[in-house]
């Protein structure tokens, strides 16, 4: 007890080995619960930093260290057995768990023996040292130190001060020294010495044993204070004669009275502090409270006094006391059993989530495969078979600052679209002024005929011109059309296939500029459709207007895509080998020929199977906002079905496809969002009985799914910027990527994960990211302005 910490834990390990050998289980690796009944700081269940020794222990080299690590080290040093230390708890916690197994109302554990302490279930919202505000957690009070700051000075007597001065830890554990078994006998002895010296007992005589510390044990006090059939007096006489005294009957009566007074004070002090705990629980819950504990099993009188005083101090609490017959060891085993079950469940969850976690080697493989598909898409011979189509856009020039005029822009890429009027001014004070209006596309137009869809679009353009007071004006128009198109010139775009839920008939294989012009003609007004561009190209042009190093456009929102400036000499689908041209990669289809099969999970397959385009847009379905919420929902379904989440109870709403929107990922992963708010989102999904632990796990699932999406996007982007660097034979490339899309902008961690991946996978590229604040519509107008400048100059 008073040697080195190494000696102490070596002794404990030896006892463990002997015990296991005796039971014939030394070759089994069993989970172990460690009841360590000293003040400790815990950050998790299997870690416990000793704050200070109590109860006479003084082993050096232990305070401030993790006692679990010390025990593990001692076991490893022996090498003849192995155990899995799952939990370390205080004896009060073990006591509460033991009693709570028989009575689920038990919410307090109380120890009054050699030392004293209490624990109770506190509301998480009051525990500022622990993250989370839902549910409850057991708090080890370590109340033996109550009074160390002087709070009990007016109650402490000269006898208490003498005991403290002669203890191993003066000034510490003052409350414990007033009530616990380690000190009660000593208190009685000091009082008897004082009375003898004042000639009140023993005819004023003392003996060497009476004045020696530790000669009167607390067990004597329990026996002496018994006033039944003079048993207490008999015990008093026996104890006093053992101290070398010759007591009279009156001496025995006085000694019994001293024992009763000391014991009563201890019981009442204990009752007062326990009443404070009960009030805290009552105020937290506004409910009756029940307490369980091991209370001086050898002293029924102490227990009766304690119970009586507690009921007097908190008459509005219905308190019941349970004796912990099996000690705290059973409780430790139960905590361990629960922790072991949770550990198995955690391992099961992690096995499932591991399928969604990607190593750097895997991400490098994705980068390599993306690079290969880019080359296949650029080559005339393999273009038709390539999943990444690398479509020429016929955008060859960036704004040079000489553009000016008024331009219309139409930005179509989802269920909402925008019509914009863009005024471009040139010169030293060059600027872009924008006015826009957002219109919705009804479901029937998205899924009806192409004529109905484009008639609706033109109706909205006419409404916008009237809104701007420009009815009948004929302006150059740039058309941002964010779907896969084949272009043979700037003002032509053959729709290859619909994505993002669009199904309008009579459009695939047709020139969308012609479809738009036909609808304008039917409306009987005139517009000059100069350019059709992808939203990525619009984003790149918008950001390129501010930063001339911007040569890549990235969209990560409902869908995902990239464009970049490719060397003409690499573009076999277009005549000419001089200069550069913007390539619309249409990278969402990467993986449609199996390139990502070894990274695809059952959750991805479920999302794909129930999508509007099974087997298509594989990469996009692993990255973009239209699908991430559904991936999360499928993971949550798997967890729940296996009993790893929501207590295995599936809600009907969680079974509904599309119910877990991607915006929930952004909300749940927000660093400012408390777990209580996460739980409110789950309640919206019909998961009304979710717990704090459920909220934590849902947050982890969202994090893993979003991280994978960002890393996959980063791996693809690393392939793009590295190709640009290699095209130009540069040892290092400085380049800017213009980015748009709600997922990139609104998710709290997506951009950081993606940036980090690009840095790791393309270390020779110094990439700067800037957000396109005005969307791709402004870019379409700028492309139109550039095209008009070139056309007016007669350059083409």
C-alpha cells in the first residue's frame, strides 16, 4: 500500500493470476471490470487517472497516471495470462449498478464503510465537462473531500482537527474523516482520552494503549452502542479492559454514550449530504426518487439514524434504501457486461462503416482510373466507349475586359431555373451588374413532352422581360444547360441523356438550342441564342472574370461535374491543334462500366437500383447532394435491422425513400448543432424514442458518408489538375478552381475534406478554390459577351 505503484499493481496481477488458475480459466481472455475506489478523472469508461490516494494508500508513482494502463502493464509483464479491461468504475457506481439490477428506480449509490462516497444519475445538460446534452450520466461525487475548502470549519471539533493532523493526508478528505469507519473509532478514543484527563471517566487514569493511535477500532463502536439487554455495556467493558483499564459500570455507560453520539453525528452528516443529492434529482426530474447503497452493514443503528434523518430533511421525496449484499464487484461486472455488449455493437457498426472509408491507396487508384477515362474520352477511337465523355464546349477564350453590353442568360439545371439580365461594363471600372428571377419547373413539365417544357421556359423568359420593362427586346442570350450534351459549335447542344430526375420526351438526341428557338418562335418574339454552355463552364467563366488563373469549373450540388481548359492538340474530336478549349467532362458517369465496382457498397447499389436511371451516373450517385441523404438512410436501415441503432425499432418514415434529405447531413454535422437538435431532426423522421447515443451514431454515419463523397470528388479533381500540369510539362502548377453547388457551400466539412484530398493526391499542384457567388448564369452571359466581342470583331 505504501511502496511503489509497480509493486502494488504487480501484486494485483499476481492475485488475478492465482484466481484465474484456481478457477481453471487462465487460458481464456475474459472481459474485466475494475472497481477502483479512489478519486479519479475519467474521459472514457476504460481510462481512469488517479487524482489522489485516500484510505491510507500511499503507493508512489500512481497519482496522475492511468490505473488501467498500470494494471495492463503488470499483466503484460507477467505474460502468463491475458484479459480485456473493459471498464473501470468507482465502488459507489458498482453499488448503484448492483442494486439497480434488482430495482430500476435505484439512481444513487452510497458507500459508508472504511471511506465514504456517493454517486447518482445526473442530467447530461448539467454536465459541462462532457459533450452532449441528452440523457443522463452517472456522476462520482467524491464527496469525502467536502469541507476541504473550509465549508465545514464551523462544525469541526478539536477531535476532528486532531484526527486530521495525525492522518496520512492532512487537510484532505475532511468530510470522510468525520463520518467514515476508518476514523470513527479514533474519534471515540480521542474523546475518552480527553474525558479521562478531565477526571470524568476511569478515575482520571489513562493507559499506554488508550493514548496510542488506532487502538480503538470502529467495529468496537458498533458493538458498544448497542443498548439491547446490556450487550453494549458488556462489549464496552471488554474493549476497555483490552486497553488496560479497570472500568466501572458508569465508565461503561459513558463509553457507550460517546459511541452513540459519534455514530449519530456521522449518520446525520451523511443524511444531510444525501438529502442535497435527493433534492438535485427531484429538481431535475420533478419526480420521486429512490436510492440504493451499501450503508455500514455492520451497524444497523447507523442505518436507522441515516434513514430517519433523510426522511426528515426531504419529506417530499419517497426514499427507499436497498442494501447491496454483493458489494460493488457485481456492479463492476454488470457495467463491464453492458460495456462489452456495447463494444461488440460498436465493432459491428464500424465493420459496416469501414466499407465506406477509403484509404489513400484506394483514392490514388480512383485518381489513376479517372485519368485513364479522361484520355479515353479525348481519343476519337475510344470516345464512344468512354464513361467520361470529355465533350468539347467550343469555349476557347476567357473575358479580357473589353466586353460590354446587355445580355440575357438562362440557367437551367434543376427543378428551379433562373432568367438573368446581365450588364457588362468595360474599362478601368469594369463591372457586371445582374438582375434575375427564379422560376419553378412543374413536375408535369419535367416528365411531359419537350415542347411543353420549352414552352414553359419561354413563357418565363417573356414574363421576366416584362418584369424588367423590356418587353419585346431582342438581346443576345446565353443558355446554361446543365445536362450531358454533344456540341459541334458554341450555339448547338445535342442532349445525350436527361439526368437529375428530368424525363421530358422528344429531347434526347435533339439540339436544345433549336428546341428553345422553336418555342421562342411559337411565342412570336425574337432572341439571339449565341451560346449554350454547361453550368461548370459558366462557373469557370464567372470565377475566371475575377481570377485569370481559374481554368477549372466544379459543381458539387444536386449533381456533380467538372470542366477545364484542355490543350487542343489532345482533343481528337475537334479540328485544330493550336490553343486551348474548355472540355465538359461529364464525370458523373465515371464508373458506369464498372470502374468503381470495388468501391461500391450495398448502400450505393440500393440507391442506384431505386433511382430514375439505374446503372447510370455511378460517380455522381456516390458524391452529389441528390443521393447522399439516401445513402445515409440505407446505412441507418442496416444498423437498425441488425439491432445496432434505435433499439432495433424501424419507423415507417425511415423506410420511406428520399425522406432523409441531404440538407440533414449539413445540419447534423454542423459544429454548432447540439445533440438535442440532432435528436429533433430524428424525431421529424418519426424516430421519437431515439437516444443521445443514437444521435451520436447518426452524426458519425453522416460524417463518414460525406467524407467519402468529398474524398472521391477530390480524387477526381486531383486527376484533372495533374493532367493540366503534365500537359504543360510543369514541375509545379498554380491553378484556381471555381466551385459552385449547395453541397460544397453549405456542408460544414465537405470542402475541407475535398481540399485535403487534392493536396495529398496532387502534391505538385498548388490549387486555390474560389466560390462562384453568382452561379453559372453570370458565366453564360460572360461567354455570350465574349462570343459577341469575337463575332463583332470579325474574328470568326
